[in-house]
C-alpha cells in the first residue's frame, strides 16, 4: 500500500461524493456548502472548478449513462446537472415538501436504481429516510429513522446494500433484489467507537471489502464484508467524508475531507482539512453502475 498523499489543495468547506467519471477519465467531487463541481484529471494533474446553480447544502452526485449528465441531490430533491453547460433540471422529489429535510449520499445499484438517503437539516432528530428511485422518477420509501444518512454501497453480487446511520454510529446491511424496490432484513454490520467518530461515505473494493470514511475519526478503515476491521489509514484531517476508487484500473482510492465547523486553532493543527487525498491500497475498486438516463 502506498502512502496517503495530498492530491489537490481544495480547502473545501465540505468535500463530498468522490466518483470516477469513466467517460471522461476524471475524478469528480463537490463542495456541499459552497456548491461547486471539481473535475480532476489525474493524468495531467489538473483540476477544473465550476459553480453549481443549486441551493446548498448539496448531497452527492452520481454518473449516468448520458456522459454529459450527472444526478445531484440537493434540498429540493434530485436534479440532473449538465457537466458542460451547468444546466440543472429537477428529476425526482422523494420527500416532496417535508420540512427540515435535506438529501445526502446517493449511489446506483447493480439493477439500475438510485438509492438516496435523506437527513434532518439540523442532524439531531431521526427524521431522515432511505429511498429507492427508479429511472422513470418513481420513488419508494425503503427505511426510516436516521438523523444523518450516508454512504450507500453494494456487494459484488449486488444482493446486499450497505448503508451508514452516521449519528447512530452503525453500518447496516440489507438484502435487495431486482424485482423489489424495498430493502429487506436490516441488520447491524458494524458499530463504531467514540475514537473512530461517525461513519460517512463508503465504497466496496474488488475483493468485496468495505472502505469507510470517518467523520471525526481522522481515518479511513477497510472492513471485511462480515464487518471485521482489516486495516485503517490515518488522514491529516479530522473530518473524512467520502472514499472512491478511480484512476487507471481503479487502483487509486481518493479521499475527500471537510473543514466546516473547525475553529481557527483546529485548522492550525489540521491545515490540510478540506483537501483531496489519494493512496494506492493494493486492491482495485469496481466500476460504479451508471444511472440509466437519456
């Protein structure tokens, strides 16, 4: 495993949703509280930054079968975002107009459905939910009771979904199937200690293991699919938000971080907070499924 390195001095308020955009061979991520899209070319070492004309906080982005379009979650729901023009268009509103709710992480499963978690805007009441969204925009309520929803990811066979209850400091596993939009058989897979902070974004590697970002834990951890801790990597930022494989052969693990809410003294201790990091963990990632859009 190579050492963790600082790839880009983004100084994000809250960097989030690192995804590999295979069509352009770029790493994309966003800043939740300063709505911008970051487009990083690892081959050239160059990064473009573009404004996103949506209200903060953003939640996440996913790639689609249309190479020009992303889906982005934001307080009003899910919208498409044209990477080149910046144009946005509302796609789905699972929560409709329920008050004090924001949308957070989202991912596409092996069956072409988008899963998105909602959260309580103040992150204190368990009012968030887990939703399944079909390509036609139809939404199904999958589970409820989360103050902060994070990090859907899927097993290699696509039959298990992993989901983080951040405030509850747990990673849940669910059974999912292509003909049922409701996740079944929820069980607690991982519980986190105070030192480890809260589980944030997560992804799955080519061996079926989970990689989890720790908000307040200054680390990422690799877990087996049975929930056992395999190894962890310290990150020079306390708030680690997402992890995503990218680059050639998906051999690089990219890591986003945040500086939101940190005091001046804390930023002096952790000056790289909000930056983008990367390492080669010695295992490859798997390509994230694309959401079917024309």
